[in-house]
C-alpha cells in the first residue's frame, strides 16, 4: 500500500501537542476587524483545541490515522 499524502490545507492549519491533542486557530480574525469588539479580537487570538467529534477527521487529513 502506498504512503498517504497529507492534505496541504490541514498541514498549514493544525499542529499536534505533546500529548497528542490537535491545536487550531480561531476563525474571524483575519479581516473586517473594525466592527468587532476589542475583547472579541483578543479572545480569538488564543489557540484552541479541535473537538473530539472532529479529531478523527483531522488526523485522517494529516495522514496520521
């Protein structure tokens, strides 16, 4: 069986933590920022974790499982 290729879009968007969880960035932080509150922009800056429901899909895109 050949090697699986990683989806290049997923490669750019997700990183694995040391414990095997998947880090992600929040959406809605790239443009049209003038109408968003400072608190909202500050909270969107922090990284989040991929939910358990989506973990299997993301790992498949990263060719890990």
